[in-house]
C-alpha cells in the first residue's frame, strides 16, 4: 500500500547538484552561499534583511534576545502552535501569557489580546508573538496598531507561511515576513515546510540594527565588522601602534553572549535551490486546497473553515496544513492510518503541556483552543501529492463518514 504522509520534502536533481557543488567548494560553512540564500529569501518575502540560522527555534530565540526581552517580562502568544513559539520566551526568562484563538481562523484572537493588555498596568507586557498557523496570515496591521498603543514589539512566527499574505486596509498585499508591521519574523526549513534544508531557519527584518545584532548573536555574539568594533586599533593589535592604525585582518570582537546558531553552506545551497521552486510549490498547495475545499465544504460530519481556498488570488493562505474538524476525530485518524494515510494533529495546546501546566495553566483556561484541539485533524498536504493521492484521501474520509 502506498503510504501518504501528512507532509514530505521534494528533492530534485537540481537540489542535489547544488549541494554537491558546495561539497566540492572551499566553504562548507560561513561561506558565500549563506549570503546568497539570505538575499534571495529577503527578496522573496519583500523584507530588507534576512539572517539564516540553524532552525526555527534558534530564530525565535535570537529574535527574543534582539528585542531585549528581560527576565520576568510578559509576552503574549497563541496556544495553537509548536512549543518553540512559547519556549523562546522562557529561554530569556520571560513569562508566557497565552491568549485564546479565534475559532474561525485558529489564529491568535486580537480581541482577546487587547483585553489582556488593557487588564494590566502599562508596560506589563513586552511583546506579542502571533503565529501564521497552518499558512493563514495574521492581520499584522491590526496587531501593530494595538502594539503601538503600549509600545510592544511583535515577532511574527511565519514558519507555516512563506509566500502567504493578507490584504491591508488600503488594499495592498502584505507578505508574511515582509517586516512592514512586525519587528522581525521567523521561518523554518524543516523537511515538511515549503522550503526544506533538513534543519534550518531564517529571520527577516527591516530594522538595520536588529539585523546586525541578529548576525552577531547567531555566532557567539561576535562581529568582524570593523565599523562596529568597540576596542581601539591599539587594543586590537595588542601592542603600541600609531593613532591612525587600521584594525588587523585577523581581528574580531565578541561584544555580548551569543550562540552557535549558524546554518551551513550545504544547507543554504539546498534552500537556495528549493527557493527557485517556491512559487510553483505554493501554487500546487493551493490547487490541493481547492480540491479539498470542494470536497468537504458541504460534507456532513466535517467542519471545513478553509474558505481562502475558494479565492487564493485575494486570500493568501499558504496551505502548509489543511485542517478540518470532525467530532469523530480519533476514529477518523485511526481509520485513515489503517489505510496508509498518515494525517496529523496540530497541535496539543501548548498551555496544556506538563511544563506549562507547572507554570499555572490548566484545562478550561482557553476554551476555543481546547475545543479546536478536540476536533482538529491535518490532512496530507505537500506539492508532490498527485491528484490520485488527493482523491484517495477524500474518498477514504467520505467512506469513513458513510460507515460511521
């Protein structure tokens, strides 16, 4: 039986050739392909700057550091996300405050966030981390307006949404990660994502100082940019030199405590090659989304909220996941699995993970997220799915509902 996973990377001969070229080059890491990937990715999402890192979790951690998150400060995020979104706050000693989701979009509920912010004294919260869950773009224009009222920063978790977008109040397309409303955005290049590098991530921003700090933080807090050095050339040489001396070529400075969160040139070469097919992959995801939507929109026993699939030209869902809701979710999951169709559940609400329950969160705190979790199931969604694969998923779900 042909197994259909919920997600799968697509590796072509061009990808392999790109990696082999780097393997035969002088640089396996910290070489020129990193910058090429960063420049191309920034252009793809429409941001000024991009910084490649080892994974999406590293991207989140570095963003929290770059936003100067201090121990004890509160940050608001969604419970329907991978745990890393919240964990980056804890890495910096911050306090995670979950706000409930909008049950129609599964995204962080703006009104819930607004009530939280207004319920506490000014400056209680440091920032907000909205998540473009499943590929649906958060309306960051509205979040930015709220954030500006209390001087909050925004980190956009766009791991699910490269190529996704929303339409702003004047009708302009706003790409996920373009930096027009968020202080920085993060992406993941895990194998099931739109662009795969094995492991890998990217931060995008339009702020030059944030960009330089991110670059240093990913490499132990070290800079080799002489225009940013703090020590004098005399101190750099370690001996007496003239006042007009330049910094020696070997010199670098560790200016704060950072990490080794670098991406290799090998991975960057794979990402750069995959990026050339990103538009085509996104188009195929949307085609699959339309087939699913047409099949499930009026199907009894299924709740399908993927309305964007009807008009992908004006609704920028990137369809990393195709989530439906079913009252018999557990039974449907097992039925599909028995037929070689490996769906997935995204996600166990983060506030109900034992670690966050130890922080005081409990069942009933976020009813919309908990209700969603009890019914959600993510169907297979990846560009190399054939129409026959999609039809097989649809037919097995129909068969299950008819027999249940």
